[in-house]
């Protein structure tokens, strides 16, 4: 069954992504016989990953073919699945700039990775090269299924939807899975005993329904009673105080932490755990770099096979579900709305449960999103609309409009100064010129 599949990893030189994804593929019985092609523009990093993966295949005597190439067109020949996780480097220097430059003009964004002025510049940097990848996919392997892990997820996926409407794709994020341990502690039940429906926008979603599987009991009364205090009591790595406030105010619990949910609302600065967010952002790079160095040492010492282990991401289960026509429901993916949420724009990429089968990944219709939260999401949908149009039309004036309608921006002066300053500071990292 798997012998005809060719799975291409774009950005495979990122050790954590490359080794973890290949580890999941190699552990798959369904995908036995598949070809795994690793692609990156960084030869040194790519050589490390292919060395470790080749050692794993050889030592475990597995029926997989491995390829690696710096040439994207070569990598995409015959591809049936593409998994993308690219970032414009130097990632953390630019992320820090995305946060600190707006702050210099008095802007109170809590992170600046996916929303706010930082999210705009991040989008302007990373969406054009991802659209270039999609152009190659449309030309070389148009029937392949494209899975995106890069951020800003919603904006990237919306740009793909508009620029390449026939491309089959889904965006994946692990926030929902990472939040489930908190749900278990609040409800006192393991996730296997709970029926959960969640969704919204990526990094801006809530648990919509939660019931005990056996009894059908609605668990939300307990969550609304015990959840706020529990969330505030935790020393979470990037804060959950905003989650507690949203749960109290809107009646639904976000499943992504303060550092992300707070990117989209103007009152996050006064409600989010800002010290926790800043600690997280300071240590995130250090943790990843330490992990990178550890993996590099092991590979260079000839122990690379031990580094190729399955990760917790959902790309490979989804690929298996498409290949086997499994027709199961994946709990959290990013796909075009197409009636998933009736009171949100159709021209929007939403996060929701989706049916996975031979046709691809298709969102499950939910109906009306909770009204108060839908109002917040519609505001963000308007921002995303303008961000994507600014990039597709290479328009600085539309980029300014995107800032002017962003709730996180406080004054028109602030919007113009931030845009001018950041476009100048980051001109060497932006592939397109806005005019």
C-alpha cells in the first residue's frame, strides 16, 4: 500500500522537525515501502538529518527508501505528500525584532508571532517563499497533499487557499493536544473518556463542547466552576491567566496559552501573564538550541539512529488516514471554512475537527460559533483578509490598512511608524517589495 507514496519534508534540516517526522514515518506499518525525501536549503543541517535517518533505516532493516536534495524541484518529482515547516532565518533575531520594535512605539502586543504588528511582518517574510513552494507543487505534483506546520498558520493557509484554490492542503498545530492534560486535571477524567469538540482560528480557539463519553454528562458546568481558579494556580510556561479570564467572561475555555490567544485582542496586555510570556520567549531559543546541539553531537558520534524517534505531531496519522481511506475524525486541523462555522466568513481558514479519508481533510460542520467569541474572530478575519491581500498585491497601503484595523494597534501614528520602521529594518529578509 505504501510503496507508491513519496513523502517530501520541506525544511527537513530543522533537526527536531526532520528527525521526529521521519521517526513517525518509519514507525508506520501503513507507509512501509514509501520513499521519504528530505529537502532543505541548508546543506550542513540536511546532511546531519539524512545521516541519522539512513542509520535508522539500516539498523532497523526497514523497507523505506531515503532521498535528500537541496533542489526543491527534484524533491517534488513524484511526490504524493508534502510536509512543510520552513522559517526565514535568523528566526529568533527576527521574532525579537517583531516584538521590540512595536514596543518602542508604545504598542502593547504580548508576543507578535501570529497577530499584531509582529504577526504582519512575520507574514510578509514567510508567506511569499511558501507560495513559491506551492507554485512548484502545483506545477510538478498537483495531486499531492500539502501539510503546513509553519506560522502564522491561519494567514499562510488563507494565502494558499486564495493563490492556489485547487491545491489540497491542511495546516497542523499541536496546541490542542498540548492543552489536553489541563482538561484532564480540571475534569478529573482521562481524555479517552471525553468527547471534545474544539475550534475557531489557529491560536485563537476554544473548547466548544465537552462531555463524558459513557454518561453523556456535560462537563462544562464543572469547567466553568473549577477552571478559572485551576488555570490561575498553574505556573504554566507561557501563562494561562488570560484563559481563565476568557472562560469567566465568555463561558468557553481557550486551548492555547496566553502567549498566543493574547496576540489577537487589545485587552490581553492587562489580563495575560506577561512575565510568564516573556520568560518563555527568552528561554524558547535556548531550549531549542540545547536540543539541537545534543542531537548534533549524537549524530556525529555515530548514534544518529537513536535520534530518529516518532514525534507527537499529527501529520503521519493524517497521511495514513488518507492512504487507507480511514474516514476518521481528526480533532484539530486548519482547513477552509466551507460552512464549518456558519457565522464566520466563508473565505477564511478555520481550526476545527475534520474527516480524513481518500478525498483529503474536510472540516466537520458545527453551526453557529458562540456569538461573543465569533465577534472577536470576525475582527481577526478582517485583519487576515487584508494581510493576505497586501502580500498577494505587494501593496504597502493595504499592509497599513491591515494594521489600522488590527485591534492591537492603538493609533494611526503608531501603525505608520511601526510599518515604515520594520519594513526598513527587515528589508534583507523580505522576498517581495511592497509599493
